[in-house]
């Protein structure tokens, strides 16, 4: 049984808070790792970092985002995905941000009411050779009847969404 961590009105729906910082990822979850180049140089890094931490990257995909500011630990975020009657709102909380030069982004964890249970990180890295990378790391498992019913389709959708985020972030960073 999943232990719930209290953080206010809703609670984190998984016990491994911060686990996207470590390897290996926790057992008992589907794991996702996506890494893609965004471009080259400090300007691309700064633009991509700002787009990730302000949730502009998510908004660029057509998702709605409700957050009272940039990604900082403890910040509550609601992401709206889908269209019309198939639109769902997924509640999350930012659980960590990196504290290292050349690295920016955040990880958020699922709160009760989210159709999945787990954590996802979105990082932008400025490599020593000047290449700017976007990386998504996640672990998740179904937490609602419809994600259990969707079964193996959910990880496919998650991979597709990670790639979509990368494409939009590349475009946002290129306009810097």
C-alpha cells in the first residue's frame, strides 16, 4: 500500500519523494527516460531554462497550467490535458529543483486526484561542450480506474508527451 505524504489540502500519492534525483528509479513503477538536444550555447540554455521553470514549455503544447509562479519546491501546479469532455486536470507539487551550475528545471510529484502516482523531472543541462540537453525522467503507475484500464497505452502516451515537450522547448529556445 502506498504511504501518503501530507502537504496540505491534497497529499503526495507516492512515498518516494525526490526519487527522480537518484538511480535506479523505484521498483513497481513504469520508468520513462527521454533525452534530446535543444541547441548550443548559453543563450539557448537560458531561454530553455526560463521556458521550463515558468511552465511555458507545458503551455506551448496546448496544456493549461495553473500555478502561482515559477517552479519552486512546494509550488502546487494543475496541468489540464486533453480536449473538451476528455480534458482532465492533474494536480502536482514541485518536489525539487536542481542546485548545480549548468542545470535548471524541476520535478513534480503527483497529488491525490491525479490519474497516475509518481514523479516526473524536467531538466535542461548545459554540457561542457556547449550542447544544451532536455531530459525527462519519470516513474509512475496507474492511480485511477481509467489509467488502469488504458494499461500499456499510458506509457506510450507519456513517451509521446515527453517528445512533444522537447520539440516545443527546442522551438522556444531557438527564438531566444
